[in-house]
């Protein structure tokens, strides 16, 4: 395997549109890195630059110790798995997996050995003689991954490989790809728009927006310490609550206060807060850090409830405090659990 280094990498199209602005990134040898962001953020373009499917407009791109700016895709020692399975419909699973090796004129014994090894890893042994139309979506994606594995590349590139699968298969394939990475010790660059995929699979995540890197960090570090508002809202489902207001002095320190006083939040003593008194700020609160007040307790925030989303082990409460929309993630109250056990319907009891 090999590391991948991007230094000042740019992509500018003929019409002047800048898809990637001076991207700097090092993917370490054997690391699983995920590029994530909304549509049009430049993540797939970056992957295609690494693959050699797009030409660089500036900067340096290296795989291992070799600069590959002008190296054609077939000579970069990479294997790419696309969103579409791109399998040859007239070939069997075995033939699809062996095709690239056959073109390289490798000995038949070596081709058979590599195909058998990959098929064993991916659980494809029993379907090697089927054609793609006889396979499920998950099986087709495993074949596409197997076709990449047999090439034994220095770097694996995945371009939204799970987008065409249903929810259950996506969860299953996430586990399989993560297990495969651990087993092979492969260098992986994985592109997705799904932040859940990014959080559950990546060792490091590169959050992109409008062709620029917003933050590179481990999943939980991104979640707990977002660098800016974009990362705070993009990472996490439901998104972080963001409320505009100002800092004001109080008897016991500092409070955050909205303009309509619908939220008044005491803040712990932290260096630099006093210097921000009177300044306009955004308060960021994760939905799980808000909770309904206990019976009889005074609620510091009055939430006018708009929508309740029961998800089984938790409930999402969407409402407004003054003019500010808030989402709360909480466990179902006991009365709701009782109703569900007795009727199978998760509705609040009359009068509660």
C-alpha cells in the first residue's frame, strides 16, 4: 500500500469554474479517509484527480514517493469502485473479477488464485458462475469490490459505492467494507455525501464545501469540536441547533441571551468570554444535550412543540422557543412506553 499526498491541488474547468481550490491533504499508508460534503462540493472531482480521470490545473499529487501529475490512470496502481457497478453483463462473476488480470496477461494459475482469494474474502464463492443479472444489488457491489481487490493496488478509491443500495444493504456493506479495510490493511479514499457513512467508516474525515476543505479530523473530534458553522450543521443527524444571540453579564458570570429573551443560558467560566460581552454570537447545542424538564421543575426554555418523531429507542421533538427552531433528542417518556406496550401504537395518552 502507499500514502497519497495532495499539495495545492486545483481543478479549474474551461468555463472558469473552480471545482477544487488549492487542496492540501496527506492520506497515510493504510489509512481509511472519507471525503464528505454536499453535492457539488468537489469531493468526487478530488477522487477523479487522484485516479487520473481528471487533469490537474495546479499543485502536486503523489502516490507513494512518485509524483503522478502526468501519469495515466492505468499506471497509477489504483483501483476504483464506482457508484454504478459497471459489470460486464455477458460475463460471469469469475470472468468480471479476472478481466483486468487477463488483460495484463498474468498466468492463469495466478489469476485463478487471486479471484479465489477475493471471492473467499467477500463471500462470493458460490456465485462465481452467475451473471450480473442473476445477482442482488449487494452481490453486484461485492463483485465490483472483488474486481478491485484482485488487482492488489496501492490505493483503493470508492466513489459513493453504496448510493444505489437500500437502507439495510447500505448498513451491511458499510460493515463489509470496514472489515475488508482491516483485513487488507489497505489505503482507502472513500467519497460519500452521507455523513453517517463518513462517521461510521472513516478513520479521518475530510469535510468539503464549495471546493474547499473545511476541516480534517477524526469522526468524534469533528462532532464534538467543529471548526465552523458549516461543519457543525453538516456533521450530526439531526443537525446541531444554532441560535443567534449575545453575551451579557450576570450575577454569577456570563449568560447567553437571545434578542427576544426566549433563551437565557448561563455559561461556565471560560477564558475570553468577558471580552465578548455584548457581541453577537451563535450558540450551538446538539439535540441530545437538550432534555425535557423533570416533573415539577422549572424549565429554563419553553418549547412550543410542532412535530414529534418517534423512532423507537428515542424521540425527536421539533419546536420553537420564541422565533428560534430547536430539535431535542430524548428517550420516550414512561407514559409513551406504556401505551406502546399495551396498544402497539406510539401515541400520547389523552390529557398527557
